[in-house]
C-alpha cells in the first residue's frame, strides 16, 4: 500500500489542461485536409473512403471534401497532389450539422466556401443556439454518456476509454460514462451501425430518457466512413437516428472528442470550416 | 517467403486428407477460404483449407487442400468433428456462401443475424453487396443453455456496461458456478471482405488498415506482405525495419494496456490507472511517429510511408525506458497483491490439448504451453533474412489468467528489447518499392503475422485485371473466442470479466 502511495506521488499530476489551454498536436498529425485552388486538385478516386467529390459547371471544377467521411489517411496530400492538398493540423472539427463538414473549392478560384449558401447557415446558427440553450436548461453543464458500439473497429472505443484515463480525465469537466442507458443523458455512438446491431442500437437509444443527445464519434458513425453502406452496414448513425453532433476523425484524438462533447453541451461553439 | 503446397482433393477424400495433415504431419488448421468461381471457366465454388506446421521452429510452410464444390449442390463433408478449429470456418461459409458442411454438429447461423433472408449468400459474386439488407423481425436465437432445477440463464450483451465492443454471452449457472457459456458474436460484421472486392489492391489497403483499431499495423502489414508476394517484390530493408518497429510498438501498447485492464477485473484500481497511463504515453508517441495514435499511416504497400528521424528515435528510446520501468513497477505491485493474484491464479484454465485442438493463437496459446509464434514460424517484416534477430518466445504451462498476464508482461519487455535492436539495425536506404500497376492477375498471396493477439492469416487473390477478387482475414481472435467460452466454464460468474480480459480478444477483426 505504501509503495502504491509512493509511486503515485512520484508520478505527480499528468492531467492535461485542455480545453482551458489549447492542445498542440505533433508535427506529423494529420488533421483536416486543406484544399488549395488549382488544377492539380486530386480526382475523387484518390480518396479510399469517398470523401472527395467533384462537379463541373460553368464556374469550373468544384472539388468537395466531406470531413465526416474523411479517414485522414493523407493520400490526397501525397505526390503528385502535394501542395494542392495539405494535411492541416486542425482537429477541433465537431459540428452540429453534417453540411458544415463539407469543404468545397472551386478549382480556378482561391476561395473556400462552406458547404451550403449563407442563408440556411444563419438559420442553422439560430437552431444551434436554441438547441444549446435548451440543453443547458435541461442538463446544466454536466453530461452522463452511455457508449454505444454500433460496429466500430474499436479505435474510437479506445479513445472514449482514454477520456477516462488520468491524462484526459473528463470527469473534471463534469462528463462521465455510465453503465446503463437509463442513467444517461445521451449516447456516444461509434461505428457505422451494422445490420446485426441495428436493433440493439435503437433499443439502447430508446432507453435513454428524453431529451437525449446523440453524438456520432468518428468517421464510421458520422458518415459510414470507409465502411460505407453495404449489405451489413447502414452507413452512418443518422441513417437510423437523428444525430446532434458529428465528430470527424479515424479515430478522433481524445481532445477532438472532448471538443465535440462540449459542443454538444453548448459549452463551446462548433468551429465552422474557415472561410478564406 | 513461406513454402506453399497446394493439393486438389476430391470432396469425398477431404476428411482423410485433413486427418493425415493434422495427424502424422502434426499440422494445424490456419484458415479456410471459400471463393465463388462460378463466373470463371471452372464454373464452381471452391474451398481452400490451409494448414500449417505446429512443431516449434518448424519450416515456414503452408499446405492447402482445395476442393471444387458444385454450385447447384453446394455440399462439402464437415471437418469439425475431426478438426475442431474448423467449426466457425464452416458455419461462416454456410452463411456467406451457402456451402453446406454436411455433418456439422451446429446448424445455427454464425455471421448473419436477425431474419437474414433465406437463400441469400452475400459473398457470392452475383450478390450486390452495396445496399443494406433490412432487419426483419426474427425469433430469438437458439442459445445453447443448460436446463435443470436451480439453473439460471444470465444474458449479457451485446451492449455491455463498459466502453467495450459488442458480443452476447449466455451463461447457464448454478449459483456462481458456470455450467455452460454460449458466446454469440459477429455483431460488428460490416461486410468488409465484400467491400474490398473489385477495388484496386492499393485502395483496399486503407480498408484493411481499418478492420481493427488495435491491430491496424499487424493487419496492414499482413495485407501488404500478401500483396507484395503477388507483385513479386520485397519491401526495402529500412522499410521492413520501420514496419516491424511499428508492429512491436502495437504489441507493446496493447500488452501494457491489457495488463492494466486485467486489474480492473480484480478491482485493483491503482493497477488499472497505471496501465492506462503507460498505454496513453505510448499512444502519444505513436501519434508523433505516425500522425495517428493507432499507428495508421506508417505502413503502406511497398514499404513505409514515413521515415523515423533520429529526433523521433530519441523520443521513442526515452519513452521505452520509462515504459519498461513503469511496467516492471506495475507487475511488482500486481504480484505483491494477494487479492489480485488470488483472483488470477487457477482462473479460466485453458488446457494444452484444447489450445491445440482449437488452433488457439498468441498469448492464450503460449500461456497454455503451445510454443508457437508467427514471428519465428512464418517470419515476416524484419524477422526475415539471413541474420534475423534473436526472438525469445515466452511460454508458460499453467494456462490460467495469471499465466496469460505474466506471458503478456514478459512479451512486452521482449518487444521493448526488439525495438532497440531494430533501431540499431536501421541503415539509410529507400522507404518504398514501386508495385506494378496493374498488379499481376489471378495470383494468390498468403501471409501470417504475429499481431498483439496472435497469428493472423491473410489470403488475397487478384482477378484478371489485377484487382482484389477475394480477400480473407483469419484473425487470431477468430480461433481464440471458442477457447474463451471453454475457459469461462471453469470459472465462477464474477470471474468471467477476468477470464475475458486475460484473453483480451478483438471482436471487430473476428467479425470483419
């Protein structure tokens, strides 16, 4: 017992100060890809998860990137597209609206637009503000989540577990994971919702008292990711249930999940795709 | 590269041929791969039963028995009563290909759940796998349960109380004693093998790397080695070393985390937290090396995607020193804690013969005295070559949870030593070798990789255009799950979490 105490004291405090202080990912970290204008933008076939799409109209070739679908493999930023696409370092990508995760670049134009036009974006802002004030009224600043594996590869699950380790210790932020959906304010879903889990997913979410928050953690939950839709996969949680917050990543690093949960709670603003 | 013998046998002769291999040749079933070749001139379905030697340090060899199956009457003799390890393989090919193993003792579906339509076989080529198949109301799954006075059924899962993967466990118990344990898995079946068919092998790599989070490197590497066999190239020496450093790092963060996790099952919270912290430190180093905490993005077909600079290697060396000290301190605390040791000793015993019969892999096999390690028996990565590093394969004879924890801790130490050795061997050189585009058609690649969980067998074949025609992964967990159910029956109900955590298996790479 004494040894344990000595070891613990010797180890000291290892807990991060995120989000009070920013987290700086290491140099090689692959965050949100940044698409630069130019004719060398990669064709959609380069992306193994189908996050890149293109359309050609009078305005030129538009290349769009869906961050919810992106697996951050970095392939689109490799030779020969190096420079046209670079892997950014931004990981605080959670959004309340799936469309906010779409980046579109016009190949012959230097501007980067959000996925949709300005008009509905304002409506969404108002919706988001209403949603977060309602969440705050009901839940206060604390959130009890139930993890729900809907067919994940276990990477997102491990990162959710990591939130409880001494480094991230999300309990310091009033966030915890509970054993029963009946004790939860919401669910953190990982995986694309497999056919074999669809019933269990529905029943688990129904067991969470209303109003409840559904957070789609990682590319598979947010969009189907690299799994996509298939005979055994629904291709994203929002095919089955309404989703409140989408957290991109394959898997999202623990700070990215903390960011997303705080967005869900209305304690942080979702960061919109930066307008150039 | 492994010596691969292929023999065509008549279906009627299959049991006799398998008996010779598993009997006098002392071979074990490595994997079973069914293929739909109805669109080829052969016009049939085929099943390949791949065997490997079990003698420690035996030759790097695979023997495949191939049988042709008539698509209009798809029946094969079942091997399960003769080769128990064939059990799930045969149920899987019945579900996915409609190939009926005649004489199989278990008629229940394995991979498909919930009112899956009759006569629909998703891995047949004619089946369009791109659309989701609706969930239909279904009768309750016929679990294998014990009956009698005072026998309780305890259903657990698929959604568990902790942050873990989904599976259903049905205990039949009298008081705390487990009479029978029936595990139902494949909840995370995503149809990934079908998903890869028709893709360019380079595109398909990104799917393989994401079959399982905690085996990302091992599965990525296994696929790459199978692919490189097809392409007829070998990754450059520096790339091989970097890939193998990644493989050992993956083993290390898994093993260290798993030792900590076992403590959670015994309510030893200091141990749990210490293990979590050590694992977290390693995953932070992973992110510095690969840009991803699960080391995704380091391995690539043809070599390594990223180099390891001397700065990064310095960071790595310092972390490994701290990890070694931390792991030793943790094991010391576990061994000095009678309440933990008492829970682990004699708990969840897997007998040596059972481990052999089920072709159990990895830590679970070695803790039951099975001296098998694919790093030695099917050399891969930097374990190949004229001067392979000296690998100490750790074994124990008890087969209980304590033995599995001890073997795991010793293997983690061995991984730290190996990484040091690989770093010393690094010499300047190219990182990648180009693969032909398109790849040669109609070729088969087979590889076996020792992942953190044990031996994983990859089987890949290209079609005429050099695309993925069929890929099959037999993960170590696939062979180990039935052993967990048997070992669980020797424990009491409250010890099952300990048994389960001491095996520490993946659901996602079993289910695919």
